[in-house]
C-alpha cells in the first residue's frame, strides 16, 4: 500500500469512527456530517491509481452506508428534504455530491417522496465532476445507491431506464476521456487503468438488464439504439470492444436474437482498430449457448440469413478487415448455422463458396500460418459442430473445393479431425456413397508423402506424424460396417480401391483390411452360413479368401522393411480361419504362401526363428487340416521342421526342432465333457483328450535331432542350457504318454547333463544353468508324488 | 508395488482403441510403478504413448506382430520375494498349453508367469506357480477358434433370435424361450387375425433387425432373398477387453483382473502366496 | 474613556419584549459574536431605562435623556461618524438621584431608512443612547439595535428582471464558455441556479469555482475607499471538461451572511455583491469572470 493510500485510509477510518460516535448521540447530526465531509474529502485526491482509489472507495462506501441507514431509521426526525438542501452547502463538490446522493437516496426510499425529481437532480448535478476517475466512482456510487430504489411501475419505468442510460453515457464519456489524459508516453498505463475501471461502466448495463419488466420491443426500439449510439459515437476502441461484449453477455437471449440486425450493423460503424472478430464471435457464442440451453428453440432461417448477409457484405463495408478476422467470423457464422439449422446445408455451402472466393485474395502472397489456421478452423467447423456425424456427409462440392485448395498438411489435419470425429462417435459407415464421400475428406492422407520431407531425405512413411495419420486411417476402416456380411465385404473392397491409390501407404492399412475380412469370415461361420455342402456359400466365402490373398500379395509387392513379416503373419491368420471354416485346401494355400515369403524375404535370423515358432503354433492348431488333409499337413510340417534345422544359429535350430516335435503330437482337448469348470487358482484337471496326430517316433526323432544340434554347439554353456530345455521338453512328452520317451531316455538325458556339468569348470553362467537343471530335478522329484512313474527317474 | 500387466492390443489392425473406461482407470496417477506389456502393440504409436503415460518404466516383450526385433521374447523382474516372468505367448508351443507354460516358468525360475497371445484373461496356480494371462486390453478379435463356451453362448443367442422370428407362425407358442413379455399374447392375437399376411411382413416383437437366415443345421435350405445379418452376434465376436494389476508385497501377489463386460468394468481379485520352504 | 473611571451610577436599558424578539447574531470588531435585537423599518422602539446609584451616594445631574440614533461610521484616516437619525426624549429634569429610578421611553414608528451594516471600513448602526448629564463627566449608556430593511421582490427603480442572464466569456483560442444563470436579482434566501456551457476548452482546467464577493465602497473620489471580501467559495466543477459539456450551478444563499445591495447609503457608502466564476488550471492560474448580482432582503 502506498503511503498516500495508507494516510487516506487512516483518515477515513478515523473520521468514520467519529461520525458513528456523533450519530449515536442526540442532536449531533451536523457534527456527524462534518466528519463525513472530512472523510469524503479524501476522495478528492489525485495521487492514487484507480485500484487504490477503489480501496478507498470501498471504505467510504461502508461509512456512507452507516449514515444512510441512520438517516433511514431516524426519519422523520431529520427532514430529508431540508437535509438534502443542507448538504449542498458543502464547498467542495466531491463531498457535496456524495452526501447529496446519500441523503437523496434515503429520501427516495420513503413513501411519497418525489423520486423522479430526486433522480433527475442527482444525475444532473453529477455533471460537475468531470475528472474521469473521480467522476466514474461518483457515478458508480449513484448507481449502487439507487440500485433497489428505481421505480419500475408503468409510469416510472421509463424514467428509471433513462436514468441508468444517462449515467451509462456519462460514465462512458469519462472513461473514454481517461485515455487522453496525461502524457502520451503513459498510453499503455492508461490502457491498463481503463481496463481496471471498465467494470464500473459496464455495471450500468448490468443494472439495466436487471430491471424487471423491460419489454423486448422497447429494448429494440429505444434502449439498445441509445446505447449503441453512444458506443459508436465515443469512437474508442477499448470501450467499443468491451461494451459490445457486455451487451452480448447481459441481456437476455431473446433480446439478442431480436436485435441481431441492429447489433451487427453497429459493428460496421466501429473504430477500425476494434476487433470485429471478438465482438461478432462473442455474440455468436452467446446465441449458440442459447440454442444449447434451449434445444427446442425455434428460430426462423431468416435469422441465419442475417449472419450470412453480414459476412457477404463485410467485403464492401469493411474492406480493411484483416483476412484472419474475416475467416474467424466466417467460422463462427458457419458454426451457428450448423447449430441452429443443421438440416439447412445450403447455408454452409454458401459460406464455403464465399470462403473460397475470399481466400483467392491471398493467392500469390507468402504463406501465413495464422491465416491458414483460420482456414483450418473454418474447415473443421462442420466436422466438429454437426451434432450428427452423418451431416458431415451432406456437404457439397463447395466444401471440397475449399478443402482441396489448401496445403496438403492443412488438408491432412482436417482429415484427421474428420476421422477423430467419426471414431469418437463410433459412426458406422454403411453405404458405398458414404465411403466415397469420406474418402474425399481424407484424400490427402492417401497421397504421396509430404514433399518437404522428401527433400530433407526423410522417409515420409516413417515420420511420426505420418505413422499417426496412417494408424488413424486404419482405425477408421473399422467403421465401415454392414450387418450383412457380404455388403460389409463390398464396403471393404471399395475402401481398398481408394487405399490402393498410394501404394506406399498400404502397409499400414492393408493388414487392417485383412483382419476385418477374417472377422467377416468368422461371422459367416458363426451364423452357420458356411456349409460345405452349399456350393454358393462356399464360392462366396472362397471369394473373400481370394480377395484376402490378393490384398496380401499386393502388400507383399511393397518393398518396405516390415512388409514380409506382416504378410507371413496375415497369411497364417488367413490359414487359421480357413481351417476353422473347414476350407482346408485354402488353409494349405495360405500356409504355402507364408512359406514362400519365409523363403524369399525373411532374412534376419532372429525373425526367421520367431516366424517359424509362429508357423509351428498355427499349424499345430489346424485341426481340420490334420483330420481331412493329412497329406498336405504332413508336407507342411516336414517343411517346417526342415526350415528349423536350417536356421543360422545352433540354439535357434535346436529350439525350433524340439518345438516342431509338437507338430507330430496334436492332442485336441475336448472340453465338452468337462462340466466341472476349473476354478481359478486350482490346478486344472486333466481333460479328455482326442489325439489328432500322435506320432511317437517322429517326436522322438525331433528330440534326438535337437539333442544332436545341442551337442554340436561349440559354446558349452549354450549347449548345456539346450540340454536342460530338451530334458524339460522330454518330460512334457513323458507326462503325455509318448511311449518312446521312456524313463531310460530321461535318465540318459540327466546323466548326460550331469556329465557335462562335471566336465566344466564352474562359472557364473553355468551356475544359472545348474539351477535350471536343479529346478527340473526338483520338479521330477515332486511329480513322483502324483505320478509314480517319476519315481523311477534317477536323480543324481 | 503396483504393476500393470497388459497386452495384445492389435491397434489398429483389429481394434480401434481400449475401452474409454479402461483409459480413464489407467489415466496417469503415478501409482503404477511399472508396466509390463505383453506385446502386439508396437505398430501403434498412440498406444505406446498411452503406455508410457502410465509409467515411465515400460517393459515390453515382443509379440508376433511387433516389428521391433530389439524387443526381448521374454524378461524377468524381481519384486521383493517374487520373481515375475513375462512372455508374449506365441513362442509357447503348444499355444497356451499349461504344461508348456509351466516348463517356461521353471526355466525362467519365475514364481509368476505372465503370458498373453490367447486374448483370454485367466489366472491360476499350477505346481505352486502363478500363471496370469491379462488377455487383450482392447478385446481384439482372436483368430484362434472360439472355445466351446463361446460357441454355446453364440448358439443360444442365435436360437433366441430364431425363436423370436419363428414364434408368430408357431401354432403352439413356445413360452420357455421368450421373455415373459406382456405384449407376447397380444401380438399372437393380432397375428391370428392377420395370419394370411406373408411371413416377411410380420412385426417381430423382440427383434427389430431383418430376420436371420434359417440355420441350415437340419439340412433345409433357406429359400427367399432374406439378407444375411450378423447383427445379433456382433457383440460376441471380439474377446472381452481385460488387463491385470499386480500388487506385490513380500511373497504375496494380489492380482486384480479387470474386465470390460457390457459397458461396465468388472474387477476380480485373486491372491497368490508363494510357498516358502 | 469612561471605562477608566469608576462611574457613580449604573444605567440599564431594557427593550420591551426583548425575550421574544428575534435576535441577529453578528460579529463585533473583535470577532466575537453578539446577539442584537432585530427591528424593522417603522417599528416602534420602546423600553425602560433604569438608573441606579452606587454605594448609596447621591448623584446630582443636569438632566437624563434617551436618544435613538442612526449613524454611519467610516474608518478612513480616523473615524468619521454621521448621524442620519437622531431622536431624543427628556427622561428627567436636572435633579438629584438618591435611589434607583426607572423611566419608560418610546420612539413611535421610527423610520429606519437603512439596514444595519458592519463592514470592513463602514459601520451603519442604530442604538439607544441614554445620557445622564452632569457637571463633570456625563454618564452614557448605549444599546445597539439591528435593523433589517425588507424590500419587495421588485424595486421600483430596477428594470424588470430578465428570465436569465447569459454571458459569453472566453480567451481567444483557449477557452470559450457560456455562463448562464437564472437572473441578476436574488433575495438573500434565494438559490442561484445556472449552468456553464463549454464551447471551447484548450486549457487544462482543474477546478471551477463560484464565489460571491462583497464590495464595500465609501467616501467620495479621490478619497474613495473600497474593500472586497470573498464571502463564499463554492466548487462547482472538479476536473477538466471537454467541449460540449454543461456544468450545472446551484448555490443556496440562505445559509450565508450576505448583505443586500445598497447602491448609495446616505451618500456615504455602497455595498454590492459580485458573482465570480473562477477557473483554475493545472498550473494554478486563475481565470475569472465577475458580474454583479443584486441582493435584496425579502
């Protein structure tokens, strides 16, 4: 607190105390008024900032409130009319007027007082204070004190309205004048001070809006025009921006709607420095809020016409309006059109027509990121604001013309928003027309990568931005849907023709297409449509598989790094589904496809191993292939085992081979008779088993082969580790009853491992393997209590 | 120590996203110290971002659809007195086989083995070890055939739908399969009056979807041009979205299984205590 | 001078109905307030004079008289006093005073032509003077009255008041205002109402005041003596107005101690009142415009 303020505050507090003391005694009103006048004199200061002055004002207000209620309570001991005259002898105008208002308002509060005259007198006399800050506070005081006293009966309402308006006009003048006070170097300080004071001016409009019984027509015919006239006349930017905003905020929604034309035409008469954008958008947001608050609100289309005409006339009436602002306003108008009359697509089309024309003004000029952002927002207006996503699909060419006129990057971000909106709403796209329309929205995402990235030598497909785009595009494909699986298939087929336009990008979308198609096949299976006896159905389903195969092959033609792995995976999935529906030949074909890709294109040895495991896993699950096409199955598993033995690294070879052993040992768990559900946390009971393939010999051969590979491994630790794994694998078969995996065989293995350990010098790594081995032995020991066969295994 | 086990996202190939309620549950609070991801995630940039937001300590094992070869196939972590192993599941042969998993756990010296790949959430103990499959966080479609339970569920849905369609023309209305609906008898009364109307025009009280083709189990061919529809089974095609939280204290692991069923999140709790010798 | 001598007797002057009569509070030369009984023109002045001897000593006198005097005293290189009214009654013939004696007196329907006035250099006073004549020093006792002259709203000599007085005031290219007030004649209980209209403002005005100045003039040229006294300072504007602004004026006169306008009091002096509009700029320069207003007592 400044010293100055501190002094004033202490004087005021002291004088208020003295005043109260006098008021509490008999016949000392005059002395009380003198103290009052003394503390009011503090308000004459020039030395404080508006904020400090406000602090002081608050204190003074409280002091005067005390006086005010005293006078009200002691009426009629104090003849208020006389007192009203008496206080006017005060030599200084500030104390005089504060006292006048204090007494005058008490006078107004008593029945049958000449309210109208008092109001008129007070407001007239306030003209004597021309100092902006002091005048604003004085008039604010007038406004605060009269707040609940203004008469609103039919006869007086008009006077009360005019009273407030007059006060508003005068306050605004003072407020505007403040800007021109002092040295021009303090301009920004003035601006800051004015903003601090703005609420005092705005409070008049708030008060006006709080008056009951104001008629909409009267508002339209008199109140608003008077206020607007003042706002226009003051020519002040801050005042115009602020006050128009206040009008927009404080008066009822219905009033705003009915005075749209008046308001908008006023905006064309403002100081050029005023941001039309701010004002118009505030109004639009208010009206949008109105619609959202009252959803069944009915307005005529004419109402939107006012807005559209307004933007169409902006060109000629406000030729200097920055393009940024123009487009911001256009976006707002677009938004309100959509929210009020979403079905009236013509409005939106008109807006985009105008946008396209207007954006041509910028042609040939350097890129302007801010402006482009407004274009983006405008393009997003329909995307984000239609309550029904479906409406987005109703826009016509004007929208797309404007969209395609934009830079690719901007188009992409619009595309992304479209996709987001669709995804957020889980909007199902059910007709080819809709599919085509949406691909118009997102066409940029399918185009060649960003040229600048290419120039920089970056692979556009690898950039994070592109990855995100393509991921979203792929997610979007899940929205294509029809409850009719074949219609669904057609939608997917159609989307593929769009996606295929940019072959570089298909690697991120085709896998999704394949997954969706596989799911369609699963559905056909589940509704029991796939009947192998029904040639039509089989043909139809084969068609889908054919299409899947084509899709995978097209993808395979792409020479990108991860494409072969994806294609192997997709072929395996297709094979799995084909097996499930009983089309075993097709399953076989897909396996063959994946083998071809494995041979041709999977080059990394780590990946080769992993792919092989997957192949083993998938083959192992192909029950129908095994039962009805054993020959083909045998071809496939033999090939697989061979691949395993050809892997580069010995440990990989070894593991692939012992895992491949399962291909000759396929036991179907028959759950059907397992009524007693396994409780969580309990050990599962052995289920009835149906052996689909049980070739003890080949299993053993595999184990033996893997043992040989392990043995030939030069790294003794690695070799030992593999032995332990083979021992474990052998135990699996021992438990499952492979007759060739005997106790003797297992004992042999254990001995082998033990010998190897003995032959080695101990090392840390060996310790880990030793523990693995010990755990295995421990397991065997424990199994002995469940399965007595285990008791015959010799534990070293 | 709170650990999230989650995996098999398959975004965007098979799923658009996790259920929103999961995302909300897993919004970053700092409570989860480590995320163990079971793979099939790395193709989705947005999902990786999401996982990293849960905890900066994100551990991923490679799934068959992950392209990043630098990811390990398995990993182990020790928390207090428990050792946890994670593995995607595609390398477990036979797929999901408990005995193979047990072998894997034994070799890894894991007390708890978390594996994925099957898209089916489960937890059980076997030979004193705790086996957890957090399922698929997105409930991604699984190319493994549905199990019997799933098939039965779908069969009963189809039967119900069929009953709804065939009921009006049934001379002896079946009541055991229809809901005790007040409108039932009334509809029947109406039908009797208008029994000459073609069947396809009949209003269906329970199901507003176009009628399904008659299942061809009994060998009869469905005549007519009724469109196929999969609307009834649509909700049952994908797996149940799920993930797990492990709260490990000393030698005790409290497991919370989160599943998303019919729009709601369900939580089951299982406690595992390592037997100490 | 008599104060320095112990007088042999006390004279008391009592006016009839003194208790109920209206009194006027005026400041005396020492600035102290005193209350004086108020009389009107033509009103009878009536009362008793009581003379008391002190210490029971007989006092011989050559007659006792009572006078009602009206005089104008001018302080101008010495006091110059002129009686414009002098009435006298003999209360007692020469003789001895041996005990207190009371005499009734009455001046019937005295014309009191002028108002009482106490100014800077001029005093116009009415008083009762009781003189006990003696061979040695006379014993004198005075008692002052206060007289108000009530004039009708319209003085025959004055032209009918205009509905308002308007003045254009200005400094070329700096300031141009219109100064308007209701009329140029006001009763002492009136209120001056008016307005200032700013046509051109290039000064940085800080305040605007209205003041009332009383100018008292006495003597004849070249020895004329004038004195101006600011009676009221009344701020009517705070801050700087802009062109087109109108500032209201309202000044209640009733609460102030004003003197009616007397253009010529017995060819001795005059009192006039001027309404002065003062503008004070930021550098504390004062710009003013004066114009006379006629005040009268209703």
